[in-house]
């Protein structure tokens, strides 16, 4: 399975994240590492900018730095992560682009470029806005984890 993740993955690793969110991200990462799935990331996206921003912001916090270092190792593992460049993305059709919030456009472009992918998010509004797009698989994290961890 190819999984497009948004910034929740990073936010839940922050030292000030709620304990319940840190547990969710740990459960996801532990299961992900044991499976043959891949994370899909767009190069130079809000996700990657936030990742490197947090990497620098939390470099003096040893436990947080370890979590981001572990995640960085996953991102560098070609068996676990696919990095997509702008030129590899398909242009969204107007009907999809018009419904997609601008800050989430990169996620939907990643899905549209390979419609077998799943967009994994915590953004209920995004899922609701795009619920009528045929073939789009947007899963909310709690629902996804119920099946992923079973």
C-alpha cells in the first residue's frame, strides 16, 4: 500500500503534542515499519518544509530529535518511502482542483498521479470537501488505524 501522509505525522511527534496523538503516531510508525507499505512524499512540499523546520527547531531536545531522526531514516529508505518531484505529478482536472484547498493540493496531486494511493489525514474538512471525487481514497487516521493495526 502506498500512503500519502500530511503534516499530522510531524505534528504528533512534537514534544508539545498531546499524549494520545503521540501514541497514535507511534502505533502507525511501528506497524508501518513492519509492513511492506510505502510513504509517498512530494519534494519541496509543505510536508518537507515542516519536517526540516521541526528538525532544526527541536535539535536541542534529545528525545524529539531521536524521533525525527528515526523518521528521517524511514524517509531515506527506498523500500519505505517514495519521493515524488513536481515533474512526476499529473495536473489535477479542474473539477478536483477547484474543490481542493490550496494548502492540500500537493496531497491530492500525489493521489491523482497514482490513484491506488491512500491519503491518510486527520483533516475531516478535507475529506468532506472531496468526498464526491470518484476513486479518491481519503482515510482519517483513527479509522485507518483500526484496520491497519488489526
